[in-house]
C-alpha cells in the first residue's frame, strides 16, 4: 500500500499477540459502562502511514468524541493529548517518528519547568499516546526504557483508549496491543477528518493472511477479517448524504474481501441467505442490475472467488463468503453517481468476474493497483509472493484485454535480500514492458519478526540499494510518459477536488477516472445537468445545448475536460461541461 506522510489526523496500527502469528489471537477486551473514562479535552494528532491509517484515525476520533474530546488543535502545545500514529513498514518512517517523539518528550520537560497556564495552554502537560505499527514491537523501549510516552495502543484496541488514558491520570501506564480475530469497527461511524472533502476512505477489511517474507503487516495488524456487506453499504450511504462523490475501499489485501457474517449463512435447507437489495428500501429494486447474476445466471455467483491464472497460495481455502466482486457490484449499483476505487490488492485475487464488473460499471474507476515488488522470478520466490514474472505479465495482459483503457500502478522494492544485478535488470525490464501510470518504489529495509528477518541476510549494501532505486525511478519516468501523452486530445471525466494550491484564484484541480491529476482554468462552463426553460424567448427542450446555463464549478462536480498538455505526473486541459457519471458514459461509451 502506498505510503503517505502527513501532519493531519491519520493512523496505523500495531498489536501484541498472545501466541504465535498462526495461533489463536485474543479478542480485545471492550469497555464496559463502568470502565474508567476520560472526560473532554483537546487532541493533537500526527500520522505516518498508509491510507488505512487515515480511516483508522477517523475511527479513533469517533471513539474519543464519545468521551468528550471534540476539539482538534493545530499545535501540540495546545493539546491535552498527543496521538502519534506510527508506521513500521520502512526504517525511514521510524526515524522520523523517533524524532517527533523526542520533540514531544522535550515539550513535556519544558512544561514541567514552566507550568504557567495561558489561554491556549492546558493546565497539565499533554499525555503522549503512540498508536500503530511501532506500538507492539517497541512498547518496552517507549515506556520502560526511554519513558517517552504514556500510552501504547495497538490497532485492534482503539475502543480501549479512554480507559488507557484514564490510567495515566492515576499514575499508571496504559498499554493494550492485543490482536483480535473479530474486530472490524463496523459499528463505529468514523469522524471524517477532511470535513469538506469529496473523497473518503472506507475500510472494508482488516489484516492480511499472505505472509510475504518482507512484510510486517500480518504481525502488526493480524489475520484477515471482513466487515459485513450491509455495514459497508450503510457507511457509504452516510457519505453520499454528506456530499462525498468518491469512495476508496481499503484493506491490506482488499480484493481478498470475504464476508462470512451470520447474515450470509446457509439455512437448514442449504439455501444461501443474503441481504437482497442492500442499501435500498424494502420492496424496491436496486437502481442497476447485478452484473454477476446477469453474467453467470446464478445468485451463487456472488460467492465466486478464484485466484488469478498462474497464481498460488500456501494457505488454506477460505470459508465461503460474499466476495469482493459482489461487494463492488452492490455498491456500484446502489450508488451510480458515486465513484469507487480500491486499494491495496494482491495480483492473485483478480478473477475475471471482477475485471468484467470494472469494465461494465461506469462508476468503478478503470484503475488497478497491481503490486509487483520485483521483476525477477527468483526474488519473487524469496519474497513468497506466490507467482512468477511470467504469471504477473500474463495477469497484466489479461487485465488490458478485458479493460483496454485501464490505468495500472504498482509497488517495487529495490535491494531485497540476495538480489543480484541480473535480478535488478529483470525488474527494470518489467517496468518497461508493463508501462505503469504510477509506481511506489522504495529501497528494502529489514523488519523484525518477518520471514526474511528470521531466514535471510540483508546482504545488499545501502549504496547499491539506492543506486538501483534511482535507476528504477528513472526507468519508470521514461516508460510512463507515453501513457500520459496518450491522453492528449481526449476528453476525460474529472471529479473537481478544489483550487489548485499553486494558483488557487485561477485554477482548479481534480482527478480523472484513471487517477491522474488534472489541472484546468477556474472559469464558468455549460451546465449539462440542467435545462433552462424559463427564458422569455422560450427554449426547445430537444435542443439541449441551446438550453444549457453557465455555472461555476465547485468541489464534488463532475466535469468534462479536454486534455491539452501533459507531464509524467499530471494533465492540463480546458473544462467543457458540467456533467454526471451516467451522462458522460452514455455520451462517450
């Protein structure tokens, strides 16, 4: 999953298991009504991590809101509690977090030396709470050795935060890093961080079962478990009511989603029970037909889930549940004017039914994140990815055969254990062969607890890793330019996100269906969504263009943009017409 690094309200997670990774995890003890609870105060939050952390912190804010913490401040000096949400995926992120923790430690020291209270300063020094992936593996160092923080809380224990914070008031330390096999926070309505954003993240599952040798996620977030389809439909419906126009479905392995909730269990006769017309009023049909049922002619199609051709897994087959394709089918049918994206998937979980659904549904973006990690079959085997170079390329070919105009992005690691120059050249050739629209590339850093840490030697020197990374980035930039130039003189459907920060008075910025950043002038455009029949001269309703008004575009509008310029990272164009997903699809497809 691509990393973000923002000084906003995000989060990642971490946890402590009661046995081995493969053993049974302990369910997080939830707060009872009689449990200790903090009462109000100001929060300051920093987060380092992936998009999942954004959504996780919104869950934390909802939990804290119930305890009276409704005010978010912009500086740690004003706060009663500092949440720093951590990431342990790469060593560089940890270095930055340690730097911030040292700053917060000195902040508390300065407060104790000068405890004077001001209008913006609380009466007590702020409590410092570490959330996320660093919490589990560094809890003893953070609390016992360095005494840098007051609370350490893992990703499955956020419901326990109020109690942990109250323990600090009693002179104790708050620690809960237990993993759960059940926690999905499905009943928590996240407090959205970006109040006026037209895009939102929705977590549909947690954890990962893949156990790639380089990855610490299964050890910090636990085993896969999925939310019920009905709870996801409910949350997306709430976002629609709030004006959100694009939802990004999140999971560590998002297309491995598998809803086995009791709502979808089999009855005594073996008939599959499912929630029919999810998100619609009882007795009403869904706005769009089910692609899966119309394609496969059987309601059991919603349970279909097969590996991509040429891919394998060493793990046992999952219990039969509602598939990711079914979830996407339900959401895209129920909300036809809301865009849907998803991240981060695994290449093994792209069955044809998912690809056909993406092709047929106008509001499911033609954008696929397809992490390769390496272009060498030998290295892929060491990484325990479950596929060869040839299988990956065949998957790309199959995707582009079904969705010809698809945008593909990827993840790559340079300098993994045992990687040779020949392996590196294989990766460069793969980057050239595929022609990615976007890529997230990093030098390898060994993570404790992983299979690689236990079994391999981190034997590629840092200068070599960095040189290979630079070559990989250069190859990507050279190969991606044709992908962007192919968009010239085309009309793209763009979701307006807001003013362009570099020219907020004269330019707007948005995102195309393929995920490309598009910049265009801030000027009135024809309104394709309304017909003006009120003028004295009258208006022929069959001459739609003559009846169109001019409107100023605002965040959340969809607009046709004619592309006139391009770089390797963004597009520029002229706005033509305010439109809708349905109108644009009917006009151009």
